[in-house]
C-alpha cells in the first residue's frame, strides 16, 4: 500500500470517528441533560449531574469538530494526490 493510499484510509477512519464524536456530543447534549434526572443511585450519577458535565461534553464535541475538519482536509488532499498521480 502506498503512503498516499494509507493517508486516504486513515483520513476516512478519522472522519468517521471524529464525526461520530462530534454528533454524539453536540447534537445529543440536550437529550443527555434531560435524562440526567433519571441517574439516581447509579455509578455515573455524580458525574452526569455535576456542573462540569456540560462544559466537558461541549469541549469533547469541539475537539471532535476540529478533528473532523482536519481529517476531511487530509481526505481531500489524499484524493487530489491520487487523482493527479493516475
């Protein structure tokens, strides 16, 4: 496998994983806050109901968005390199 094809494959996987993190954190934030009231006497109850939960979720979502942007750019660069090489 050539280095360009390896970059293409890695950037596809990165887009998938960072995209999942971004969607999971940013779009389902409201839903998890609504369900936090149901977390009583559970192992993660103190974390979900803590004031740091919201900023932590938003920070993770922002990291996912930045990672998705970088991975998408790498994907475009790899595709252009493959198209120019063929």
